[in-house]
């Protein structure tokens, strides 16, 4: 499952961050996920417990910040909210656009038990 490999990727990032910070485990992890990133949140929630079991993320609070899709129309040069990849521009009905937000898939931050409080995670974009 697609979301399982995403979850395992997040576990990898968390492992590395824990090693670097010499922390035993993670208290909370904040993920930034765009609505156009192609991630089914329900599926991610579903696979999460199995993915984090026995890892540094077991028991960590999972915070997800969803990002709305935003595009710039290449025909009329206006920005608009994008719900789906193939939506047309609401101003001119044009289909040529540049997606400027909504494809995020990042580990935004993690909070460790040791040594101190929130350490910014290395931002990783797929
Ligand atoms: Zn337009």
C-alpha cells in the first residue's frame, strides 16, 4: 500500500533524527500534507499503528497539518484554490496552470524526550 511506504519513510526520518539528537524516543511528530500530495489520510491513519510499532515513533502523538491546494492560472494569471489536479480555472475555465501549494509531504517537526524540547526536523520533500 502506498500509504504504508509513506509511513515507513516517516519512521526512517524519525529514526535518523533520534540518532542525531541522541534521543530515545519521540513525543510528537508534525506532518505537513498537501491535499494534492496524493495521500489518503484515512489510509495513513489505518497503517500508522503497524508502521510505528516497536519504533521510536511508537506512542508518539501524530499531528497532521493539511495544506489547501493553490494554483496559478497560466492563461489569466490569477491564483485560485485547487481541489483536484485537473480542475479548471474558475475565472477563465483554462486548464493550464502551475500548482503553487498543496503537494507538500513533509515532516515539519518532532519533539523528543531527550535531550531538550522541540528540535526542527530536516525538512524532506518527496
Ligand atoms: Zn484563468
